């Protein structure tokens, strides 16, 4: 008796495992796809944000010969520049940004071109393409609802990854089927078996950033014995400690030149790529300068909360204290190692594109999962009638329709004048209208295969004209971009062009009917 | 008493197959899983060494994945009764431990 119950339990357990994976998967698939799709653009955000702005069209300076003093010291010498609350300086090169910015609370941010040491005017809120793509990645346009929705989607994603791994371990799958359904199933499993470890970490930190911190309120209340609801009040002293308050001596003394200070810091810790300078009590004899950066020799351990730093005296540059990567508290190190793959602060181009590749094939694996479900639904109908299915149409519009809609964003970026009123509103409004429009078109056309090909063709047109519009409107030809060392911007143009060609090739190759589709998928997968 | 026994009988009935999850298991797994993992992570804050500020980060970071795991574990229970027990028994144990740690 007991044995038979155990057998039944394992049989039903396996069935439930599969069933719950399918139900949760299809419910959240489209949101997960949106998150992954825009996440890919968010990974290349440093390049897009340089591409989108005329004010950032200059060469990435060689960090060894930047004259920091020429930009920073005049600003600090201005008699009414407010330094009482500290000054923050971002050095060129951080997250692909070629400019140097100086900011202090309650003042305008000052932005400099390190090649000419001249101040430049930023477009500000007029140009937010990269930011918008990043916001779409985590539901920001829907405000709090979006955060909760995408956070919950991330939890569902974790559920699916864990459940999927268990499924692959306990259930025998048959890979030999000669139809599209079996191929989708095979590649859905195969890809995620390869990429689930990074995927799980990235999803985990995504869930943390969207709902984890917010949900920690009751926990914080309990463990602090009713002291506070806000976890950051307890964790910030460990993760992001405040700078010490230093009593002012109330005198004015000359400070060491910025170039000298950076050189001294570099000598003290040559492993750090410094990207941020914090000035405390500047021009007072108690002045301190804290130089923070990223240590590329210790990936996964620094970059997010752990910024190795060197603190120097402002007058003569004597070392006050320094923090190395491993000096951080262990909770900070764990926090940074989970966040590393998601945030990718300070990593090189190769790592960035490796993560792009992982996420790209994950997007395909997600797509195969949805196709697998749709194939199962369509299987019951005879081959010669087209299947009109609600989820199929919605997936078509969301998953394929988003590509031309995003292409439109890139086209509008350089077609609209930068001084246009409500420029960004118009840009994102057009994006939304186009995306909804693809849903209308998907529902109107009976043959989804044909519609998918059309969407991809429109997308390829959008993506192929956007670099040319960029060349024309910005006045920077590809040759000029190359000659003036703007490889990062030219790279975006080339990337868009190649992406368009791939989309066009795919749109031509994709099948036109259900019958062709079966042959097509069994041939290529 | 008979009414409760009938309810227990109803909940612990083994279904014919596992092709339907049902609302009962769904609610148990989403909310029960969240509750259970939350208690577990709160307990972890006490177990990890260091001050509250030092040990709070890691449980918050890992709460969501523990939630997902608990939900999965609850949702594949053989009967509704087992699903219910998977929520309440560990939650009860964790709650008792939490009360002890809180007053320690």
C-alpha cells in the first residue's frame, strides 16, 4: 500500500512539475521576454547613450594624458561654487561616457569635454533613448505597478528556472521527434541548461532591485526590534558607509593640483581604475579627497557597493586611508558578487558582449518555450487550415512587434530636432502607438507567419535607415567618426546596420505557412 | 468534529492525475511560499553572525529565490492537505524559533 502511494506521488509529482512549469511559463513568458529584450539594449546602454547625444560626439580621451586640473580647478576656484556639502567629480571613461562631470548639491551639473577641456551643453531631458530602453527593461514606465509586476515576473522566472532544472533532472525527455514541437522542446531545454547559472543570478538581482528591498520592511521591523522599517538605515553603514564629518578649520589654503592628486592615488594603488572623486571641505586646511574606482583584477567582488578607494589630504596629498577590494565586509562582497553580472559596472567590452550573447540566446529559448506551447495548441487542427489563436497573436505582437517599434525609437532619435518641444514624449508615444499597432495588424491578418515576416522587414528598414539618419543629422560621416576616434559611436551604427541585415535575412528565410514551418524548424533546429 | 474530519478527508484525497494545479495549490504556493520563505529569511538574519546591519543584506538578496523554491515545493504536493501542511508546519516551527530568537 505504502509503496503504491509513493509511486503515485512520484508520478503525480512529475506531472505537476511539468504542468506548473507550463502554466507559470506561459503566463509570464511575454513579460520575461520584454525584460530580456530591453535588457539586451540596457547592456549596451553606454554605447547607445554616447550615440544618441550630439553633445557626446567626441573621441574617448586617452586617460593617461587628460589634463584634469584644466577642467576641475577653474570650477573649484569660482568664488561662489558651493562646496560646503562636498563636490563629486565623475572622470571620463566611466560607463562609456567620454565626458567629465562636476556636481555639487543644489547646483547645475558641469560637463566638460576632456579633449578640449571646454565646457559642453548637455541635451538633458531632450534625449533619453538609452534611459528609456533601460526603463522598459524593468517596468519603470508603469511606476510602482511596473516595479511590482516585473519584480513578480522575476520571482516567477526564478520559479521557472528552478523548476526547469529539476524537470530536466528527474524527467526523461525524448529528443528524436521529427516535428517542430519536439525541436522547440529540445532547444528550449538545451539553451537553458547551458545558461541557467548566469540567468538565475541576473533574475535574482532583478527581483531584489524591483521588490526585494521594498518587501524587506516587515523583516527589518522585526529584526531591529521595532526600531525602523527602512532596511537601508541598517545596511547602509555596512554597504555604503557615510563619509566622516570633518570639522572645518575655517581658513583658506591652496590645494594641490588635481593632476598631482590623481597621480599620487594611482601610485598608492595602481590596480584601481579611478572613476569618481569626492572632495570634502575643499580649500580648507582640513580638506580631504577620496578617489574611488573599480579594480578590474577582481571581478565579481567590486563595482556595485564595494568601491576600492584612496583618501588623501587636500593640501599635500598625504595618504589618510585606503580601502582595498577585500577590505569590504563579507555581506558587501556577497552583495557585489550577485549584482556584478546584472549591473556590469566597469567591465570591459568583451564581458559586456558575452552577457549580451547569453541574454540573446535566452531570448530565443524563451521564444521556443512559447512556440512549443502554441504548437501544442495548434496540433489539434488539420494542417491545411490556418490557426487563429489569441495567445499566438498577442505573442506575435509582443515578441516580434517590439522589434520594429524599437527600430522606430532609433529612427526618431536623429530625425526629430533636438530643440523640439516634448521631443521625448513624442518619441516614446510613437513607439507605444506603433507597438499597439502591431497588435492590431497581428489580429487583423489571419496568417501569423506572413505577419511575422512583415514585422521583421519593417524592423530591418527602420534599423537600416537609423545609422544613415544619424550620419546625416549629426554631420558625422562614418569616415569622420573613424578618423576622430569615435569608435564607440561608429560601432553602434555598424551594429544597427548588421542587426538590420540579420533581420532582413531572417524575414526572407522564415516559413510562410504551417506546412512549411514544420519542414523549416525540423531542418534548422 | 465530524465536519472537520470530512474536510480533512476531502483535502487529503489523492487526485487521478497531476495535470491540474487548481486554485487551492496556487494560493498555497504563492502566498504560503512567500510567507514561509519570509519567515525563514528573517530567521537567517538572527543566525548569521554580526550585527543586524551586517547580516540583513544576504537574507534580503536571497529571499526571492527561496520564495520560488518554496512555491515550487508546495505546488507539487500530492494532496491539498500535504500542500497545506507544507505551508503551516515549517511556518509554525520557524515562528516558534523566531519568537525564541527575538526574546533571546
